[in-house]
């Protein structure tokens, strides 16, 4: 009996077969032209009426950014963009992307309610209805369907700290299995109850509030009485995880920690003559590895050394390995961190310089010694192009194992360098 009622709630005569996934979501379209064509078909649908022609390319730009965020697995931001696009341009096709994103986030009840909203939309075409119905039936097997009947008519209902929604007679919505708080209010009177639902259960809830003995006087500010609420309301994103009135097309996803709405990110875009949005994203800045050549200058004018080696880049970090040569032979092993990655790349660097030198003893003989130091420096790299950059810095070096020799143990060393990148 429960199975029969479940089928009647969403659609007649559905086969319990393996459910095909709806056609590939936008996030799976990697070809930019194909993605632009798919989005253009959504936002240029003449069945969706808009007062401002700029709404269509704006919705398209919001969707483009949403797909980009979804591909980066930034689900909250992607959902925020899709919901903003739907609020401005309520195409049922956008609901399919909202539902797909909610499924990826594990919010199956919200995904199911979104598919239900898609099926009820009068602008929904017939080409996707069958597979969405089958998918919805499968989801409903994992959820609880609440049918909340209010008394008196026009009472307001809130589920799980969501907004209060005026109901004429019945609220139908899907929730995850488990405990839920249902609050009801009517003319200042309140009631609440805890509802426990199980997987695949269709649960009737009587939400009754005793009307006040003395109804409040009518508000003199209101010149017209409010229109009566619809007899049946299909709840869509009405829990406390979303911002909105619970009616209409506007919803916003809330952050999990602070409960603030996540703002949709509107990318910079241009509108073509055909009314489509063209978003131009900057290519990501990738700093590649390459060959490094430097000149080390003694700040006190005692000479200089040349260095040649490798610069091994990993995003903002870079490791340097060099052979140094002046009247002495040395080596350098170090790393740097860039604060910026554009044309100007200020950085901090630390490293270990080491030099091999001859030390003359009192008897006239000589011995080979190794001076090992520590270097700290600050500098600036300038990007010439993708394969060439120049740099300069000022570093302080402190050496050990040089007592009693002519090797200077503390020195300021400016360097100038060129990096040829791959």
C-alpha cells in the first residue's frame, strides 16, 4: 500500500528498473564551445519571460562560473551560483543542475525536492521527464515524504528552523530519515512537534494550532487583505540550511559554520550581439622550473662570484641548486617563497652557501678548508615573459669554520640573476 501511495505522489506507472543518469551535467562538459552552446540553449529559452534583456546573459555568466566551481569541487559556491541564476532566470533546466549538485553534496532530500519542482514546472519539456521521474522514485526510497496538514487553514509551518510558510491546507516535502522539528503558528499562537521518519516512509503530520479566543484586530496599515495561501505547497529548500522566504524562486545556500548566505560569484563578462555571455578567465599563472644564473657581489667591494644551477619551481615555492665560482669554488642550496606570481614577484629566501678555500699555515704550508654558512635574503623577481625572468636581492650571510683564516665570517651579499624557464 505504501509503495502504491508513493508512486501516486510523484508519477503514474513507473517501472522499478535500473535508473539511467540524466544526460551529462554541465560540469562534465569540458569543451568550452559545447558548454557555451548548452548554456545558451538554457538562457535563451523564449518560454522564460524576463523584463530586462540583460538578465539572460547574466544568468549565463552565473552558470558558467557555477560550472567552473563545480569542476573544482567547490560545491557550496557552485550551488550558490546556480541558485542565483535560477532566481533571476527560473528555467527548469537550471533545476537539473541544482539537483545534480545537491546529490554530489549528499543532500538527497533537497535534490529530490528539486527534481519534483522540475516535474511540476509548466515550462518543463517532455524530453527529460521520464528519466527524472525514475530517478526521483529511487531517491524517495531513501527519504521520508512528509505530508503536513495544517489547521486552521492559512497556518504557517517551519521545518528544522527554516522559514515559516503559509499553507492553505497541505505541505508536501521530502526530508532525510530521522528526527525533525515541525513548528506551526497562527495569529500569534504557536505549536511544535518532533517527527521521526524512516527510509521510504510516507508520513502524515497533523499540524494544529488552537486559534486565539480573541482574534487580533486588523492591521490598519494594510489597505488590502493578503491573498490566501495556496491549498497545496510543495516544499523546496525550506529547511534552515537555506536563506529565503520558502516561496518563490529565490534561495541562497548558507555556510555551515556561521550560517551566512554564500554570495554568488559574478565573473566579468561581455554580452555578444546574440545576447550570450562571454567570460574570459585569465590563464592560471604557472611558474615553471629552469636554469638559473646569478652574480654574487661582495658588498664591501672585495670581488664577486658567478653561479649556475637549477631553479625547481612548485607554485610559489622554488628550490635553487647552484655551483659558485670566483677565486674559490662553492655551492649553494636554498629555497624561496614568492608572495605574488604576476609581473612583480617579491620573495624571501633562505639557503646554505659553502666555499672550499686554501688556508696558509704559519709554516708556509696550506690546507683546504670548507666554509659553511647560512643566508637570509629578500628580493624581487621580474617576469619578462613565460620563459625568462630577472631577479635581484640583498642577503646577509654568516659562515662557520673560518676562525683564524682570512675568510670573512659575516658579509652582506647582493645578487643579480637571470632564470631561463622551460
